[in-house]
C-alpha cells in the first residue's frame, strides 16, 4: 500500500480530522495545530537522500504549529511503536502522573528490553538506568545515563554525564516523569553537569527547558542506510556505500546542557 495513503487511512480510521496539503512536494496532514509529515524513504543514493533532506527542511520551515515527521522505514519496520506514538502526538494517550509513580534503578537487561522496543534509536551504552513504575507495578518509562567524564571548566574540575535515553510506553504520557527521573539521578550521583539531545523529528526541546537545561548547540543530521525488506536502519559514515539499500538523513538534534557546578 502507498505510504501516504496508509497515513491518510490510519488517521481516518482513528477518527482524526485532517486537512491534506502539499508543501514543497511533501504531503502534510494538518490535524488541528499539529502537522503530520510523512517522509518517504526511497532514495537509492546518499546524494538523493541529501536532496530530499534539503527539500524537507524547506517544507517544514514553512509550516505553523507543531511538526511530527513520520519516516517510512520507522512506520513499516516498527509499527507497534509508531502507530500509538503518532496517536499520542495527536492527543490520544493515557496520562500517568509522576506523583503516582515510583522511580528506581533497574538492570541492564530490563532497560535494554524496554528501550529496544519503545525508543526511536533503541538501547545504547549507559551506566545508570532508571525505571518509572506505577504503584501497580507497571513499567511505563525508562531512562539511562552515561558514566561521568571529567574536564576542567574555569579552573574547576567538573564531572559531566550524558542523559542518553528516555522513553515511555508509546500510548502513555508520564506527566512530570522526566523531572522525577532527573531528581533521582541527581540524588544518586550528584553530577556537576548533564547534557542531552532532543530529537528534532519528535520534540521542540521545551521539556528540557522546563527542567532548567539551556540550548548548547546542534548535532547535524545522521545518515542512515535502510534495508528495503526489513526496513531496519543503520547509521553509516559518508564513506560507506551499500548497493540495493535506501538512504535517509534524520533532522538532527538540539544539544541541551544543565550545569550544577556554578
């Protein structure tokens, strides 16, 4: 089935009113104040993918309201995550309030199992892992942080950590969940500095700003090669070339930093 038709049909079947427009060659489904932009993944070379990326950036910059980009490989390769996540972006989610949850350290396997299933970029190497549990014992979110790195700033030795991952169940919004996780990590580790990245395809970074983080740069788009059968994406360097594959660039990330050493 055609990718754009699938998105159109999915919105219709779930009773979501959408006005369809075309902006710089990309279909845009305007759902209230949310713009859903399906991003076809069919480029057979990195040059084609880069050209599409430029056009996509132009299309997105001309839109008002929130933007949600849905890449074809994620839609086809991880439907159990993407479909409820899209609905959540359109207001169809289950709210869980942080005050009704418990945050505790969890093991590597439990964290990896959750993140591999529910995070856009799956699990990643980390040192500290936290689970957010309802009082009934349901694991609704997982966060992970790196080991500390030491550097000297303004004559002082600073211990810095990366907030590597945060993901909730795709149909759940844990209200205050990131703040509660951050508090638990700070109480356990007492970091001088924490940095993290906000994926520009799914967030505007406002949640980090509410937690006291400040913008600290931009990470450029990541290049991926995608298997056209399994739709599994793999990051690659510019020097890589794999025949018979699709190529794609994401939208990059905004870097945020929280300094506690002042």
